[in-house]
């Protein structure tokens, strides 16, 4: 198979523009980096448009394998020099590979929740920390959520830190960015969803429901009063020791685990 | 009450040395920052030696309250100018206050686990990410752990990011830094502890035990083979959806929640 050619200076400049949030959203593309993340995106069937590798990485077995899979998936392969890598990368070590992928993201209408079967959807209200948003997407994928809604005040889905924190799970579960949560709650209620808000004073059990929406808020402010008032139930994790609160992605993991165990 | 005086240039220099890990450990002191964190340290009874505030913060009601509590706790109060604050701070916004506190940390012998009653101890093996170590300390405090052991390869307890991620919980639960985990396992076994390792192939239930040690490993490598072989049981969170793994602090939260619920 032919060796990949170098990325042209003109293309490098256009790829670099994806570091800018406005440009990412306008173009519908984003950058992902690192061996594990790029492999996971390919494996999950994400639209990987271009894979850029250092010559060193391309010469390694791991690099050859990744390039082979990327070629099969229809991606353009280009080499970059080691000094170009950090420019396109958000971390200290991008491990020799960066890729341009179609921005993940779905619309509420696209979520596979209309049928009579069970569904679990997660909504985040004002979760501004990118690491928490990414970790909750990762956790939601693990616990088999059918979709994740990012409401007002959430970190931007296309930001490198959010994407990286998902560890590739963003390509496994539909994420609706910029969701109007009060509107989504009304629509999901019409589809038979039970709405559960994480809020102080709630209980730590889940009534059985074949379709559930679980809403988590920011650590500082919690779920908004409007959304809490629309919920059918409140959930809260009991405190056995000390401290003011749990990290929101830990709380989401605990709630999802309890929810799944309760359905078992 | 008299107004606090300014921090001298000589003292500023010596406080600044605490940004260095070796110096922190040698001195047995560290820096914490932000209103919430400093308040939490005071509330938890940590030894707060000096509180440094900007003149602006000292003039606010919240600042006056915090200074009052700190004075009662025996802390020296000093003002710093706004340009000194970022030098002593690890974050963009230290919110007007930085404090010197005695390094938290305990020895295995000090943990309140000798009696006949129930005990829960957490051990981390090679968890190198400071945010995860801090978040697990926070989560352990919430779920009422009697102690947390940081084994080989863990992020340094005194690092600003670890301390900050605990959200003050580090002052509520004894943390043993630099623990020899195989030795700790042998000693806790002699004290009647059941040893549970988070490891693939494990089950998601807990046999009842009045004394339990739960070991969590790094996301990349898991709990070391030596420690897994010493364990009485393996715990693993079932996957309902997609993805390679859970974030380790999310996994610890889920396990602790399941453990507590199982005891209920």
C-alpha cells in the first residue's frame, strides 16, 4: 500500500482553524487526538475524515494497523511533522496521531425512544465543567443510556476536553447539544417518560418505569427549580459520612447504577 | 478588632516555597485556596496556620466572617495585594483567599479500625491522576470511609489539584499517603478485614463483612496482580451499554454506594 503523503501547508492551516469553537460548529467538524481515542472513533463507526500521523507513528505496528483501519473507513491519511502535532493538540502528548471527525451530535427526534420498550435518557442542566460532561457521557454509554441531553450552561460538546473525557464513548451514545430541557421534558412526558431530578430531599430508590429521564444539575446550583417542579420524582444519594456534596459525575454514576440494579 | 497587617516580603517568599512539592513535604505544610475550601478546612478543624486575604475580600461580609472564624482557630491573618494572589494560587481565581495549613495525612496505625465495629477502608493502587485521587477522597468521605490509603504510583496528596478536588473532604477523612499496600493488606487481614479488589471478572455484589478494604487501580492497568491475588473477592460493575471502562472515581462511587446499600 502506498505511503501516506504529507499534509500541505494550506490544509494544515484549515485544520488548525478547528481549534476555534465557532469554526468547529460552523464546519461541523472537530479534532480528536491520541491512539486510543482515534481507534475508538473508528471502531464506533464515527465519520473520520482525515487521520494525521507522525512519520514515527506511521512506521510502528500500532500506527500501521490504525492507518489500515482508517483507510478502510474512507479517511484521508496524511503525515505531519513532530512540530505540527502540538499545534493541533490540546494535550502534552497526542501520541503521534490527530484526526478530523464529523462532529458527533444528535437531535431529540433522533433518539431511539419512541417504541414501546424501555428507555433511559440523561439530561445535564448547567454542568459547566468539561471533564464532568465528558465523564458523564462515558458513564451514560457504559450504563446503556439511549441518549444524553446537554442543556443550558453545559460545557460545549465539541471542546477537546469534553471529547477527551468521554474516552471515545461520545461516538457510542447519541448526544443532543444545546437542548432546551423544559421543552424536552414536556415532549418526553408525552412519550410516556417518567422524569427524575437529582435534588436534595429526594429518595434513593427508583419506582419501576420502562422509560425514564434522569436530570443532573451543576454542583453549585443543582437542577433548576423549573425542571425540579416538572419532575415526577426526586433522587438523592444518602450521605453516610462527611462532606458537602459528591462530584456530579460520581453522583450520576451512582444513580445510574442504582437505577439499573433496581430494574434487574 | 484590629485590621490585619500586610504579609512581609520575607514571609511571602517562604510561603511561595510551598508551591514546591519537596519543600511542602519537608515543612509538613501546604497551600489551599478559595473561600469554600478554606472555610471547609476551618470547619473540619484542620490546623490553619495562616490565612492571606486581599484587602477587597477582607472588606466583604464573607471575608470578615471567614477572618473571624480563622482568628478564633488561632490562625495568623495577613493581607496580600492582588498581584501576589496568583503567584500563590494554582487556579485562575483563588477568590481572594489563600491559606497555609498543616499537611493532612495519617498513618495506618491511626485509622479508627481496631475495634469490633464495622469499618470501611479504601486503597488506591497507581491512581496517578490528581483529579481522580481528590475526587475519590471526597467520595470516600461522603460514604463514611474510615480511611483512604494512597499506594505506589498515586498522585501526591499535597498537590494543589488533589487537595482542591477533595473540596475540603481531605480534612474529614484520614488519608495515608505513600502506603505500602501489600503490607497494609496483610495487617488489615489480621484485624479481620475482608479484602475486595476492583477487577474484571468480579461480581457486583458484596458479601456482608463488618470490616472491608476496597482496592481500586488505575484505569490503564487496574489493581496490581499481587494485590488481586491477596484479595478475598473481586468486584466489577456490569456494563449495560458500550465503552471500554468507567472513570475510576465514578467506579469507586458506584462500588461504595452498592456496598453501603447492601449493608442497609
